């Protein structure tokens, strides 16, 4: 979904996100497909309305199964505020 600068509350270049796909090493049986092979680390950066204010959040999300569209958040951290 495309979001234009007019759709953001504070204009151009005020928010970003990126997703890192990391392998999840399991010690379970190789034929056990109940756990997803990847962990997704999602990082967001947003500039605030006050000059120089920036917030960076990072979360870890894991699918319920390897093909599921649903999953669980395992952590959230404020990296910079």
C-alpha cells in the first residue's frame, strides 16, 4: 500500500520501518513443522513534532506455524526516545 507525503501527519521523511528476517534455530526434530523457521525483527523510527525528537521502537514477531498469517509478539523495546 502506497502512502504519499500528504497522507503523513508531519510531512516527508518523518517515519520509517524495516524488517529483518532472521533464522530461528530449533533443537527439535527436523520433521517437526510446528515451529516457524524464521523470526521477524521489526524496527520503526519516527520523528516527533518537537524539534530533534525521535523515537525508535523494535519488536520481535514469530509466526504461529511456518505458513500461518498470524503470530505472536515476543518483545518490544524502546531503543531511543
